[in-house]
C-alpha cells in the first residue's frame, strides 16, 4: 500500500524498483520518510532492507520509479552526491580512519581551508561546536583506533551531522554493542529525530524497533507489506507480517525423550565464587533443557564452566558417567561436548579464514593421516554437514566473512553436526539473526535432539524457551530460582522467577 506524502515528508519513494540480474530486490516500493521521525525498516534476510537503504543513499540507482526530495524529483547518482544532498548512512561496519584523530575523522571532506591549506585550528573548533550542539563529547585529539566500538559509532554519527545530514540511515547499528552501549545509541537516535532529522533505522532486534520507532515498514521478498504506527504493532504482529506465518509455527514440534535413560550430563552443586552457586541439574539424551534469566544472572558462566573454559571452585560435573570437573575445552571436545558460543565472531569463528576451515577446525584429527591433512575428505565431510544445516554459501573455500550473520551461525551448527557430540551447549544461538534464519536454527536444534543429543539451550528470549525446551531452569543472581516443565512453563512464571532475586 503506497505511503502518502505529507507536509512533513523529507524524502518520498514512489513506485521504486530495483533488479540485480534476474533477481528483483525491490518491487514497486512507495514510502515517505518524515522529518522528526524514526522510521524503521524490518524484514527477513533478502527482504530488500539493505537495498532500500542503499537506494536512499545513492549506492544503488533504481530501475524504475521516482525519488522526491524536498518536493523535487531527483536522481541520486552516487554516495558522494547523496552526502552532498544531506543523505548519510551509518553502517554496522564503520568506515573510519583508525590512525587519524577524532577531529580528523569528523571533519573529513568538510575541512576549513585557507587557500589550498587546511586551517587545523578552525577545523578543530568546528568539530567541537558540532559536539556541543548535539551533546556528544569526545576527545578531538585522540586516535580513533583507541576508542571502543560505541565511541567509534559516535564519531561516525558526528561526521554525518557535520555534513549537515537531513536523513540518516542506521543499518544494524547495535549489532556489535554491549547492552548498555546499545541503550545509549538508541537514546541518541531518538534525540536526532527530536531535532528534526529523518532517521531510517534497519534492525533485526524487534524489541529495539518497537521501543524507538515512530513508524515501522515491513518488507517481504522485496515487496512492501505495510507501514504503520509503531504503537499499533507488537513483536508477534511484526513476525507474522515478516514471515507470512503464525508466530508459533516458527517452532518445530517438540520431540520426546526417554526420561528414564541415564543422564548425559549431571551437575551437582556447581559453584564458582562471584558467578554462580550450588547449581544442580541433569540432561538426558534427546532432552532440551533451557537455561534462562536476566542478563548477568550467570547463565553463560555456568555453560563455560561445564565446557571447560573456566574451572569451578566447587561441585561436580559428570559427563557420560565420567568426572570432568577439572577438564579443559580440548578434552571436552574429545569426550563429545560441543558449544555454540554467545559471541560467534569473538568466540566461535576465525574471521578471514574459509568456511571449510571454520567448520572442521575442532575435528581436524578426523582427517589427519600419516602424510598430513586429507583435504578432499575434509571438504566432503564439511559439505555434508553444511548441507544438513542449510548453510547458504558461494563456495566452501570462501572466507566466513562472505556469509550473512544467520549463515555464520549455521556454520557453527554445521561444526556440531560434523563432530556428532553427545552434548551441545547453545548459548543465545539466534542472537543477531533474522526471523527466517531463526526458524532454520530452531529446526536444527530439534533435529539434533531427535538424533539423541542432549541440548543445554541458553536464551534471553522466553518465546524460544517455551517453544523449544522440555523444561527450563531460571537463573537469578547465580542461583536456580525455579524449574518449570510442561504446563508450568509460562512467560509470567518465568519472568516472576527471573526477577525473584533482584
């Protein structure tokens, strides 16, 4: 349904389409982006979100339709032309000069000159004025490389504001930020809208979108599904519109397991001072046990102690009848444990190396012969596991960086399939991936359990716990606050237990 232009519209798309070869990325899109609003664009991977953002910025030129900016039909011929018009993008991967100062980066392309020479003093003063104007203060003389990611994003935003940007496109801006940093960025985004900027916000985090948006547009397969007031939407309504399916259909049918089978994992009074205390539970073959609670409750710390990343101060870990309380990750892998970590890029993947290397790395001993690594055998096995986990790729020898976030996550599951472990610890396995990729990961988890693996699933999303787990433990301040199963597992009960120790 076309978006009607109003007097507040800064930029309007009218019937915009874009093809890449035989693929139609955008189909007759009509939208208005208004001054003083945060307008979020959501959809699954391949829905056309990034393409739409790049059309707004002049990275891509549409094949059909019109772009109306400040009441005039225009053609944005390049990103530089877009910047000149006041259309600026803030990407997830920042485009800063790390070995130059904050002031140099903010002033880039807008330096104050005297003849052919840069007036460094006046340029620096102009940067400070922009910081003061938007209450975003950084040391102008510090090197950008010395700043944390959140502060580097501020530099990118200040550069956009220094260019007199009227419309700013944020593409997954909080994907690499800690929760407190993400909250500060969201506050900044809202403050920019209040100052009259048109903000276009692309994000996979639906709670984030609902919290900061004035308007939400949903794309599916390059088509405009609807644009609505954010106050009229819920997480469930957004998912249904994005996928075209009922929310509960994203979860596979819960499989059965033998409740009398010997446990794969038995944890007794596991304690690590300052992190968790007297944690006890068992997991049997084919069972999916949820571990949930508030961020910082100690869930991930428990997982790393079981896997051998850290050593507990007390208690016992029994794995397949063997005491592994003082084990390490190498031994855990050999015994039959596997882990999909919360931070895939920092803890799970080797960036800059191939898909095949990332998949096979923990299990190279399977392919090691007297003469060295049997690469053909390695490639065949990786191919089979990637196919089993529906990893979409252009070649297994390509860098892991060529894959989307959802497919990078699936590579970690392909690694699990390759190792055929008895226990999988999955820590926030769907964080940072879109709804479509989530459905694929849910199916993978259920299939692994059906194959007899024990699954310890850690998730902050209660819907995942309810949809995937046979039972769940709620962790609050490092202790088990409650255990729920069957009809006891409700969102209200889990939330009440999670806040019980707070």
